[in-house]
C-alpha cells in the first residue's frame, strides 16, 4: 500500500489536491491529539516508560480460531477448496465466537430456503432456469409472506396437504451499527431471527443466489451495502433487501454523498463478484480481531490484508485501506510512546516513527484521491428517519430483533371432500 502524501499529490487534479490537503491536515490534527494523549499519560505515570503500560492482557481463548479461519478463506480464494460465500461468512462469524446458529443449523436453514423457493417457483409456473425469474423469487422470499403446498397420502385416512409458509425478513432498528453487540451485524443473526440490516440482509440474498445458481454482486455505498444483479439482457439492477426497493445509481450519488471520483475509482457502486466477496471477508475478519484482541498484536491484521488485497488489483477496497491506515496509526502511536515524542517536529528524529507517519498520511491522501469523503454527520440517521414509523412499531411492540424464531411455519389441512 505504502507511499507518502507528496507521492499521491503528484498525479492529481486541482479538486483532488484540495481534498487530499484537507484530509492530510485533518490527520495531522489527529496525530497532534495522540501526542497530547501521550503527554497526559506521561503525567499520569510520572514520566515512566509508557510502552509497558496500558497493554491489555492477551485473551487466547477469544483469538485462537482466527488463524484457521483466515487460512480457510485463503484456501478458498486460491482454489485449494471450493469457493463459497456461505462458508466464508460462517467461518468469519464462528471465529469471532457465539454465532446465532450452529454450522448444521446454518446450512439446514439455507437448504430449507432453497427448497422452498424452488417449490414456490414451480407452483407459480416460473422457469427455474430463467435468471431473472430466480432473482424475482429471491426478492419475493425475502420481502413477502409466501406459501407452498405439499400433498401427502395418509392411507386409509385419506390425504392431507401441508401448507408451508415463510415470513419475510425485517430491518432491525435496534443497534443497527452493532455498537452494543457486534453480532447484530451477523448473517447468522439475520437467518436465526428474521431481523437484519444493510450488513447482513444483502448477504442473505447473495447466499441464496449462490445456492440457486444465479449471479449476484455485493456493492457498497457510504456506511451501506446492497445487491446488484444482471437481468436477462445484461442490465445491472440495484436491489435494496432492507426495503425491497430498486434504486438507481443516480439516487445513491445524489443522496449518499458519493463523488464522481468515488464511482470512477470503484470504491462505491461497483460490483464485487463472489471471489471478491470472500476476499472482503478477510477484512471483516481483521475488524473482528481488532475488537477481541486489544494487545496490539498486528500480525493477524496484516495477514488478513495480505490474503484479501490481492483480489482488488486496483487497490480500491475502502475497508482494507481503512484497516491499513489504522494499523499505521497504531504503530506510530507505539513509536511515539516508546520514544517520548511530544511534538510533530520530533517525529522526524525517529526513523521508525517518521516512516509510519509519512505512510499514514500517504494512505489517507490516497483514500481521498479515490474520492472518499466523510459522510456528513447524521446523514445515515436521516435516511433511517424515512423509515421511522417502522422503527417505532418495532419499539412499541417490544420486538428486540435478537430473539430466535423459525420463519417457516407448517399447517396441515385435510384434503378430503
């Protein structure tokens, strides 16, 4: 990733240069705040060496599954094992710990869903080999209550019909950012409870599309993800599983603070294929590791980046760039602590600190060059307010969105005249 801010600026236009300079100035202010924090720590610890302080105790029980999970993702990406979006997401969630479903329950849920969709298509005379019809069926399955009918012979007692219904998925307005419980973002949570958000509901769609043999892509917008898929003429459709809406790229650009550079460089509104979705899971794994291990061990984080970034040859995966920037900032802070650096000017006196500082600013400059802009405060919440009525209903009826429930229900009906 590497490079300095000066390196990045040499190949930019005027508007990009302004954005880069603004981003670099902001990050310099953040480093100055780090220095103030270090000075406060020095006063607190009486000038003693800071490197030995504030280091959390390792928790090997929480981190033991991460290396194996990363290896499994790498094996899928390199062709050693079968590539599977479903398997990738379960692997990552299991590494974090306490997924909402066991592995067997998870795959049983997917299998039951696929069988249901195929039967529903057959009963409604929809061609299971027609890509668009399969996409239509997945959308109906996720957004509406559907029913299928299974007849069975009861011998001397006649015949009966099982009516099997599937209830739709709903947006979970409670802790939708996963700040109280990170597992609220999990795919297993959405499958187990029927409640999800823009991190999990698009993945439900992708997993079903994978199992049904049709193409679907993951796409990103600021603080958001959704689904893109091709119709039978090759046109790309944008689909929001969270609201069951089709939305144009123009709407996203106009309403979600997406610049032309961001689209041109592929950080937003691009189509991630299955291999890139699995590669992106390596970055999700890095984020999860950061949440469970606060000891400052950066090796697994760098390994996650190494596994995933090779499948983004344009170096335009925003999550990986943010993770790498966070790594550089962490290493810079440690060097400043270790060497008692108390001003920006002192950074240049310590080669390791200078290296991390320059590369940190360079990475942030590169992110700005790609067209990334901080989303204005409250914009995402304002978008959710458009659905505020539904959120109030969820709260009024005390629906937590965390309780497990079977979205499938079965009713037996006697078919005798």
